C-alpha cells in the first residue's frame, strides 16, 4: 500500500474557553487565562476554534500545523508553548489521534521518524474518558485521544518492547507513514519510551500526579459542596456500651511533658496481662477520636471527618469480644458483629502483618466514608483521607505512650473482609488503616512504655 498522507492540525485544547470583547480575546482555563490583542484574537478566531469554545459557531476548525514551528513568533506558537493547543493527527481514513495538553509541552512535536528500540511505558494506561478512549502516562504533559482503533493494534508489540522499524507491518490496512506518525505522537506524549522505566508503581504515580499541583490544569482544593450526613447509613447496633468520659484535669496533671512522650513513642507489638480494660479503651478513644464542639483531636481536610473507628476486640478485662463501632460524638461503643471466624481472621492477619504469633487484644480499624470528603475535594479526596489516617495514628501512638499501652500501626489490612463483617458497601465505606492496641508487655524488645 502506498504511503497515505498524514497531516497535523492544531486546535485549541478542549478545556480552553474563549471570551471576546472590543479589546481582544481572553483564553481561560480552570487555573488561569491568557489575553490576546484584537489582531491576534481575529487570527485565533478564524483558525483555531472549534464549535462550542465560543458563542460563534461559524468558525474554521484548525490551523495548519506548520504555523506552530518554534520561534516563528506567531500567535499559534505563543499559545502552543503555553500548552493551550491540541494537536490532531489526520489521515485519509479520518482523525487518528489527538494530543490533548494538560500543561505546557516538554518540547516541539517530533518531526523525524523514530528509530531504535522503543517500549510502552510500564505506567501507561488506556482508559475511558469523556465517552472515548484515552491513552495516558500519569504525570506526562499530555494525553492521547484515540480516534482510529487501528492504533490499538500497536500496543501489544510496544508492550513487549520492539524496534521502531518492526512496527511498520503491524497494523493492517495502514501504511508505514501512518505508523511512523502515530509513534511520534506516542513518544511525544510519554506513552512510549526509549529510556529505562521509572520505579514508580502505576497506582502510586496516578495518585501523586492527580493530587499535586502542576501536573494538569484541573483545580485542586474545595471544589464541591459538603456531603449530607442524612445520607449516612450506619451498621445495625447489637448492643451499646457507654464509655465514661475521662476527667481532663486529671489527664493534664498526670501526663508526662510532650518532649518525653515524643521520645518514648515506640511501636510495641506484644501485649501482656491483665488485658486492656474498658476504662483504658475509653481514655484512649477520648484522646484519639472523640469529637467535641465539632472538632476531633486530629486535623481533617475541611473538617469533614470521614474516618470512623472500629474496634475488633479479642481480649479485654471487662468488654465482651466482638466488632464495635466507636461513636465519636456520644463516646460509646456499638457492637455491630459478634466474634466469629471472620473477626478472628482480621485479628490473625493483623498479627501476621506485625510479625507476631499472638492475636492483638484490640485491633483499631479506621474506615473512611469517601463521599464526605470527595463531595468537596474531588481528586484530592483519597490523598487527604490517607493523610488523616497518619494524623490519627500519631495521636494514637502519643496517647498510648502517655497511658503506658502498647500500640503498633500496621501497613495494610483486608478491606473487603472488614466491610463484609461490618455490613458495609466497600465502595461507600471501607477500611483504610489498622493499629494494634493492648496492655503493655514486659517482654517487648522495645521495653515497657514510660520506662
């Protein structure tokens, strides 16, 4: 097949909105705007705009791509360097791909054929976005919208790593020039690479790029409305145990100074006798999670407080074993499940995660009701929830040090097993952190607290 002609066309990026007046044009994104004088505004209006980007829908759709050549000083060159221009590759079969900028490009579009060894970036992903297929490398300056599904035929070869020249015969019914142009687009947007892959895991890179400023133009912060507490559905309580609120003056008088607590704080995995008591549980929860006047002892993004404390209680001096939900406002425990194989499995897994043989006396499980945060913070939500877990863990460790208890945060837990035991929908509320708690043991290699 003869090489089919391919052509690059430039249009304004889809997140750019245009307003015009007698003084010129403003190109607005979620994080800023660019003003153009009347002369440049007229050029942009007649070359770059697509229907829907301004009130005038009788405009041309795209400018010749060679006007974006670096250094020619055209309005297109100016806007392209600021990441406001999308590049669409067209062929005789129609649109092939479009490179959608998320921030200014890392350099001009490659204009030479790619040669040598190439591979799909290990963190590259194909996802559905805005009703179409989007090829993305988290953290890259642009993503690729796939219009021609023939592009997908290249992915298995690229995933295995190959020589660029070997790709020419991969896609049926498409000539070598078409393949070369697609490879240029994939490399430009970070989907394929000729260098060693980074050490980032995909999920870590996605979370990092989505929750840090600078990677894209989507605003981060308070972008929504608070979640209604009326929508919350809590597990049915089998019984309620009211906890006695500690005397604050007694705590203030008894506690060591903060400098001593921060020095004494250690992860202690071994528990001793007698086991933890109801009074100690009450004081620990009061110090760590109790909500007074709308506030808790730990920070929370927007004071949303999406976290709820659950106690998987194995052995206590005077509290029956079972799974309890801590009511942070009423300062009480609601039993939501009795001891069974599922609860023992959570405790056994916790011991294994900590590298000890004995089940903990208490496993504090922090669950998150995601909507409480996501309704306000959107993309930042999970990152904020995990930060809040860390703040709770620090409060818990300092509280345990002050009380002479053994506490140890864990790196992971079985979220699905917990949700099933608590009767929760894991997509609505699920566990995000675990911490072992119990009476201190003299056999602990870290020594007893407050020693």
